C-alpha cells in the first residue's frame, strides 16, 4: 500500500509537488527522531526483560515526548522560514510535523506489544497506517486537492493509528497514562540518548541528501531522487518486520546465554543477506520498466538512481539487524560513535558530489556509506567478543550473486527477454544457496514453514 501510495502521489503531483511532499516528510522525520529520543527502543528492551515495568515506562515516555514535541516543531518551523522555502512548502511541513508527533506516540505504545512479542497488533497498526493514507490519497485525487490537502490526510491517518494503539493497549494490558517522575525521566533519557543519537545520525545519512538536494538543485531533483529512494525503502519492510520480532528475543537471550545470542544473530544475518542480494539484482534489471510503468515518463531519470540505490537497500537489510544487536548487547554508545563517524563522512561526500552530480551522486553516496556501515558494525562487534562469522556466512550468497550477474550480462548481450533472464538468475541463485549455504537446521525450518 505504501508503494501504491507513492506511485499515485508521484503521478498526480508531478516532480515538483512530489518533491515538496518528500522534503516535508524528511524534515518531519527529524522531529520524530528527537521526539522519540530512542525511548521506544529502550522501552522494548527493558520491558522484554521485565514486563512488570511496562506501565511505568509508557507513562513517563509519553510524558517526555509530549513535553518536548512543541519545542521541536518550533525549531523546524524556524528552519523552513529562514531557508527561503515557499509558503506552500512551509504549510506542508507544519502539518506533517504535527502528524509525525502522533506517530511517535503510537510507536512508544506499540513498544509494549513488541516487548510481549505480540506482533499481530503492530501488524494491524501498520496496515491501518498505510490503508488510511492510501484512502486519503484516493479521496484527495478525487477532490483535486493540492499538496497541502494530502498533508492533512497524512495527519488524519497518524491520528487513527494512535487511537487504535491506545485503545488496544488499554484492552490488552493497561490504560496508558501520563506520569511526571523526574528522577525516572533522567534515568531513561541518560540510557536512551545514545540510541537517539544513532537514530538521528542514521536519518542524516539516509535523508540529509534530500535536504541538500533541495537547497542546491531544487525540489525537482528531490522528486526524482525520492521516487528511487521510496521504491528501495519499500523493500526494507522485510528486515524491519523481522527485527521487530527478533529484538525482544535477542534482548532476553543476551542476559541468558551469550552463545545462543551470537548464534541467533548470525543466523538472522545469513537469512536477510540471502534474501537481500537477489532482490537488489532483480530490481536493477527491471529498474527502467518499473519507473516507466508505475511513475510515468516524467520520472524516467529516476531509473538510473534506482539501479544504484537499491544496493543501499540490500545493505540496510544487514545494518537493521546490526543496530538491534548493538542495543541488545548494551553497546548503544559504541553504535552511536560508529554512526556519527559515518554521518560525518556521508555529509562530506554529499556536499562534494551533489553540486556536480545531483541526485545520482546522492544515490551513490548512500550506497557507499551503507556498505561501509556493514563492515564497521561487523568489525566492532567482533572486537567486543561477538563474532558473527560474516565472512563464512556471506561467501555462498555473494558467490551466487556473482554467478547470476555474469549470467545476466551474457543473456542481456544475447537479447534474451528480462522475464527469462530473471527466472534463470533466481533458479541459479537458489540452487547455489541450497547446496552451499543452507544447513540441515535451515532446511528443516523452511520445510516447517511450507507445512504451515
């Protein structure tokens, strides 16, 4: 539904309008990161270890977020007014920022569901978010509203989801309330701030390129870049949902058995890597037809950007797992230091390449920093005694990818149709994985899934 929504918006609003909405969402995400401040992830970790703390955490986390939300919105308002954006862009940023605060409160309440490993409620919340947004977009197109009207529909969707989470938490666990325990506020903020710095830093090297593009090249290039980025981001729903289920489990395992913790994390990395590489290859092959079919000729320039940035999506499969591993192992401060260094590198490269290469330079920079983030995360986890054996685990899927790339190049040169190339590539890749990567336990797990 998110993918369909992005297609409808891009085709209806055009390059400039879609760029304006994408910029507003990027700026609003800054608000969400500071408003959340890593408190939702901290809540999940601590409640997964001791469920009796659930009510205490939610009461104080919601209070902290509500207190600081107006300050954050005010700072964003100051930025957009002094940066010379149009009045329409400023209005969209205001509305989306308020909606994103509602989304942050929803995320904090959903941390309770995640900590109890009752993922069905988070799934319903996700479906509600995107279905309400999609309905709003369809209504907006029917009524011929402008980009400001679509921002209002986003705000309504976030409000609906917050109401659902609040009522579900009250029915299943306890009635969420507000509490001003200042001593507890200080303790959770001190514990969560490294997680918050990581989240903000992650935003900077995922989204700062869109802001730099808007300032240097205009919102038109933001629109072209955002089409490619949004498609790549849509594929990241798989590791996001996987980590949502994995995080409370490994948080408990870390305190119980270090070996079980390491084995579970390593196996998780193997699974997501095996899945990420063929997805990236298939999207690379089909980038031009995807953009032309779904977004139209106005966005044809996005095809090359998609071919580049989809490999960032593959790296995100790994970094999403690694981030949870760091936090579960109580190494959030180390993760913070790594991420800050990566952000500094990313911003520096973006400032150098965007003036000359525009959105294509931004795409390449995103891939480079994400791949480097994978190597940095694996290296420092190993230095702290968490050897995830990535060299051994990654050889079979990387070998399979190499063979399929060579096969694709030969078949493309011979003029074979993309459908046949894709089928041959996937058959080769799956065969190599089955022979070289999957052990007996993996095969039993796959067999059990098919039986279900």
